[in-house]
C-alpha cells in the first residue's frame, strides 16, 4: 500500500452505509485485484489467528475450519492451522494464546450441588449459555442435581420484530418449577432488555422493557404464593443510557449500576446494604438458602438484619441488561411502562450493585457485559477478565513473545504461507478490540511475515453510528504505516458470530473467507 492509495475497505463500508446496510448485518465485502480475483483468501496450509475474546460465539466458525469430522456444510479439502486468543472450547484443535488460568471452583452452583440441593436454570436460547456456562464458572456440564430448561428464542432476523421474545415461556417454565417443592434454587434470565436494547428502535426497546416487567410480576406473584424468596438483579446496564450527550444513539452496554431487590415476605426484618457489587449475589443467595459461603468467595452477603433461620427456597431472577440510572435523558428504562419494578423497589428492600469496571475484573471505567456479569454473580469473587490479561501482556511486552502467536507467524513465514488475522473490528466490544489487532500487526512486522491479511467483523454495540468505517480505516492506516499486509474483507457479525447452530450463517462466513463470495471492491 502506498500513501497515494485510498482506504478501499473503509470506503466500501461507507458505501454500504449509504445503501442502507448496518454494521451488524452487513453483507460480506471482498477486496479483488485488477483481474477481479479475490485477494487474501484462506488456503490450504495457511495460518489463522482468531483474535476475539469471550469465545462462545466464535466456536462454530472455528469448528468449520478445524474439525476434521465437520459435516454441517460442504468445505474445501484443506488443512488450516488455527490459533485463538483465548480458549473458545476445549475440544477445538487450535493453539490457545491465553489459556484459562485455572478452574473456577466453589461457585454458587457447585456449592448448592455439594449440599445435595436441586437447582433449575431457565432461559431462552439466546441467553442460555449465560445461566449455565458462565454462571457455573465456565463449566459446560451441569452439576449433580442441576436441571437446565432452554426455551427456543424466536427465529427472526431482528429481535425488534419480536421484542417480547420468549419471555412468556420463560415465566411459565419458572412458575412450573416453583410448583415442584423439590427445587431449592431456580435461576432465570429474561433476555429482552439486553438483546433488543442493541437496536435503534426505541419503541421496540420500551416494549421489551415492559414485557420483562410484566413477567417479573408473574414470577414474583407465583413465588409469594409458594413461600419462595426472590432476588431480582441484572448483569449489566444497556438502555438506561441509550443516548450520547449529543443525541446520537448508543446501542451498547453501560457502566451503570444495576438494581437488586429482595422480595421475601417471610423475612420482614431483613434489608439490603448499599455499596455492593455483582460478586455479592452468590453469598446473598447462599445465605437465603441457609448455606455457608465457601472461603474462596470474597463477596459478602447483602442481607442486613435477621436472616433465615432455616433452609429456604430461592429464585434468582436476572433481568438481563436492566441498568439503574436517575437521569431521565436517554433513559428507556424510565420511559417504559414498569409498574412492577417501580412497586417492588418502593416497597421491598432494594439497593444498587456495581456491575462494570474493576469490581467485575474489567479495566477501570469500562462497561459491563453478560458474560462477566453472570460469571461474577456465580463466582462470588472478582475474576480478572481475559481483556485485562491481554492488555497487560501488550503493556509488558510478553504479548509479542506469546508462543501460539509466534507459532503462527513463524509457521507462515517458514512454510511460505499466509497469515490471516480474523476478528471483531471495534474499539471496545466484549468480543475484542482493534488495539489487539494492532498489536498482532506489530508482531507480524517484527517477525517479518511476508503475507498478512485482515478479515474483519462489524457490530455496532456501544459505538457511534458508522463507527465501523472509522475503525476499518484506522487499521488500514496502521498497515500503511507498518508497510505490512492488506485489509481484504469485512462482514457483519450477525453472519459470523453465532451460537445457536444457524449453520447457514456460518456457511456464508466460511464461503466469504475461503471463496471470496460477497460484494467485490477493487483494491
């Protein structure tokens, strides 16, 4: 690339915006040469670094390249060498740059199981992984005595088309679980506020908020009839801060605290203390259950006063994405019809919990997310995020000596193959950061890798309108500065980051990467 070159991919993304496309569902765009042939496709023997964090949405696309027995759709007969930023799944045949630091033991779920109690996890499929894998300390298998109820989410292109999602079925499953007195702990997640909140449709968002409020009322009423305590919390904020100060829409997560309400008529003298965080949820639930918290839980119960003197049944109700904020500007929680939560917060013990930044193992000042939120509610202690580990490695230089990264860089150079950098293009996404991509480009430069190609995924969550093009151009500028590689393709994350076995989307992404299918733009 020379200084006279245009930023071809950034210009193509801007053209897609003008044509009415958005970041999340943007159709694939592919750079082509003068003969119209796609540039930088993934070929036999090539090396790929998938630099995303988080991991659960990255599994399916990784499988399509690395699983020898993959049969979900036809693939090219080739071997691709794969490295991932973190461990997406133990079964994947990949090199892992930042493997897990160790098991997260003695979580809420493990402690309940160890005491021989029964627990039920209920969520729709869009959020089921959060109340199972993340709440359980990143453990896939259920604990003894744990039952999981997964309600299918609506199959729609855009959840604004169905903002009620499957909340009614989640509530009904919870009411049924309450009727079985053998269930000691019932954990449920209402997904609507978070999922619909990542849109620019204020009316759909307010319907989503009102839907969750209504079904919280149903569950609380059923729990009262059954004599079961309910702890209503959220994992992070979203739409309580839906507008930037200049009026632009913010579709991402927030750094707001979240509500915490205890509905326990049988504990009339109990209140909730202030100054808590999500790490205090597990100790609180354990005290309500009449169980002692494990020593590794550094969180503390929120209960103040005479707690339960005998074992009680508990519902942990998670209103995903329901942040708490007094300012009414851009506050779609306050603008929605929420009589149930308004009444509960006025008549029941209530407080607010820190759900972002350092209290949940994230960099100071950063927003929360569902993965971190559920992980900390279940763990009862602070666990440093993978993002913090990666950022620290970049700062101290160990990132550039990371063995899986060097394995990919040296392998591509030694074998005369290409190095592909694949991942999210965002300043701050729960899936990763352009700063991590820039660090990988510097590493490739240091190792003198001859052919480097970038394949990006867009998704504007917490970014300003049309920010994707800004970050794409930022990467193209960095590559120009380094004199290294090309940014050769882009796609909306809707197609490539799936976790519900929508294999048609993954096939579209695979064919984008391998065959160059998509809108062609000249280099």
